[in-house]
C-alpha cells in the first residue's frame, strides 16, 4: 500500500564514504571435483576470460605441490 511505502521512504538515508582499501577473495571452485574445475577452466578460456582461467590453472598446479605445515591453532 502507498502509505506503507511512504512510511518506509522516510527511513531511507544516503551514506557517502571513502574507501581506502579493498580486500577481495576469489572463489576458484576449490571445493569441487577435479573434473568440475577442468570444466570451469575450459568454459572461462572459451568465453575469453583467459586471466581467470590462468589463475585457476595456477591454483591447480599449486594444489598438486606439497605446502608448508599449517600453523598450530592458538589455545584458549
């Protein structure tokens, strides 16, 4: 109803902020089966998103190499 919308509009405010730093993460299908990841890589490459495909290929290669031991969890 119009009166409800009018009441809601009174509560809308604008906010302006300056962003100094942005930290982002990429989801690279790392929790998927290797065949699924290969399909994603192929689709990215075919669609022209070669940078993302290359990033996933690098991630695949890194996953095959042994990494450092994880840090112990803090107690408490």
